[in-house]
C-alpha cells in the first residue's frame, strides 16, 4: 500500500461542490484557529506513547491502552491522540477514531493530516457532507503550511490529493504537474498522476490512499 500523508504512521487522502466559482485550493471557505503555542509535555506521557509504538506489532490491545494512559497522564499530549486515532482507523473503528481526531484538532488546529483522517472516517460512516467540510479545513491547513514553505513538494502533493478527492480533478492534475516541473524525478508525483488518471474501483477516490 502506498501512503501519502503521514501523521504518526497513518496517511490520508469527495464530489465537487458543483457551481464553485474558484478552486477550493484558492479559497477553501473556512478559517483555521490560531496555532497552539509550543508546549512541554509530561515525560511519563512521552514514555507511555513510545512504549505503545513499540508494542503495536505485538499486542495492539495493550498499545491502545497505553495510548489512553498517555492521554490521561497529559491531556495535551497530542501524539498519543494521533496514534490512537490511527490505530482505530486500522481497525475500521471509524466512529471511535473520530472522537480522537476531534480532540486532536482542538489541540493542533493547524494539523492538516488530522482533518484528512477525520474526513476519511466521516466518509466511511456515510457522513459525506461533513467529510467534505473537514477536507476544507485540511486544505486551509496546507495553505498555511505553504505560506511558510511555498514550494514544499509533499505539501503540494497532499493538497493535490485533497483537490482530487474533492472532485476537482483538473486542479489536482495541475498541482501534481507543478511538482513534476520542479522535481522531475519525484516517484511519488509520478505515482499520484498515474493513480489519479486510473479508473477508481467502485468510484472510490479515497482508494488512492488506502488501497
């Protein structure tokens, strides 16, 4: 499986709002809360999270419990929310994962990957309208990231995937082609372009990321 958008160890990636006068990439139509200030986290929470990461391949249930212990130890320690949400997505526990994504977004309101994962879970639970709204927040977060690093290829590609999943196919193609112009040897950009052009099984654009 090829994974594109990393948050923790997860990645990411819906039916264009017809009649839009401009691209969602230019104007996602939402505003992000200000970024949270840097924080110092509990060393015990950090240790519990690291131990959970080590156990993932051995004992998933124990890893899940340790993530929750880390959160209880330090409710502001966002990596544990991210990792627990990722674990739940892998288990197809989408409704439970949404709870952690919601908490994660409150702690890290400019974390694009959080909104992407949240949108994916909403899509899988049939809440497609809400999923599209979360994607708008993801695009807004990528735009903010690009203000800091205007030509970052991974951010540009992640935005392109968001555009594609939102139904803006031509916009997505142009974004990936933009990356290939500046990074002609990018295997990821070439893969993305090929995947976007290929017919999607069951009309599932999310399959680019998770299948």
